């Protein structure tokens, strides 16, 4: 039986060698882990156990990872770390667009996977501990309601993932200031590795697609800044 401190992780992976290796490492880290080998089994396990985080393969037999992620988020939002063997940026952005909070390309480091799972859970805990004051940040056409975690662009709500929202809030703390990729990775994802900064780039591209191309400015070789009106 899980202790109150244990967190439940659902690993959805049809390659049983990878699934067992991920389970072994996460159990060693103190997590309670369940494995599902296809999309239908994943949705059934999700409904039954209510995991705290999902590690989800992009390519699955039957329902693919994108559809599984979409259905999970529609039923009950949950942090999702998507695993992908696809290198195309479009596939990564589509994964982020259906509700994945983060992604890792195969092959991946088990140490990095564990770090990202921990980081996802920390962000959920931070969000739940925020004061419920009516704090609204306005930068140009963007309005950020930090209490309800909603974002509006010219009055229309933009549907952001948990990670996209946290990234936008970090940039909005100091509009115009340039944040280095490594700093954003440490602040939002909870770890800092130069090799992982592409994660930041992909989430910025997802933000631009949802909020508009002129919202976040790229400073080549350095990082990103929220454009001041």
C-alpha cells in the first residue's frame, strides 16, 4: 500500500524493456508505479488509479499518445511527460498542444527523466500553495490571472498547459528583461543542463503559436524576453 508521501506514476510504454527500466528507476526513487502497454489500457488505468503524473510514449499501438493525452486532460488535468522518438518539431508542438507539460526524446537518460518527473510534481505543489489573491498581471494585450491560472489575449482566453503558464508568468515578472535559457530551465523545470535547453525553445514556440508571434522576443545565443508594449 502506498504511503501518504508516495506519488503515483503511470508509465505508458509499449516497449516492455523500456517500461520495466523506467519503473525500476522510479520505484527506487520512492514512487508507486503502474505500467500500461497501449492507449486503451492507459485510459483504464488512469481512470482507476488517478496518477499524480503520467510518463507517456508518443507512439502506441491503437490509440496514439496524442489522443491518450487529450482524453486524459479532458477527464482530469494531470502533468504529462511525453516520450518521443520523433525528431520533427511539428510533432513536438502538437504534443505540447494537446496538454503534455514536457517531453523527452528517445534515447533518454534515466537521471534526467527522474529529474523531470520531480520538477513536474514540484510545479503542481507550488501552484496549489499559491495565495488565492486576485492577482492579475497585464502586459500589453495579455492578461494573466495567477489565482485562477488563466490567460487572456485581447479578452479571449488562451488554453495553456501548466508549463506554458509557468513560463509565461516567469517572463511576465520582468517584461523586457532577457532570461537566459539555462535560467528558465532551472526556474521552471527544476534542473539546468545546457543539452536540455531545446525544451525551453519548444515551449516558447508553443506560446507564440497560442498568444501571437510578437509576444516573446528571442535574443539569439542568450534567451527570451516578454515584449513590453
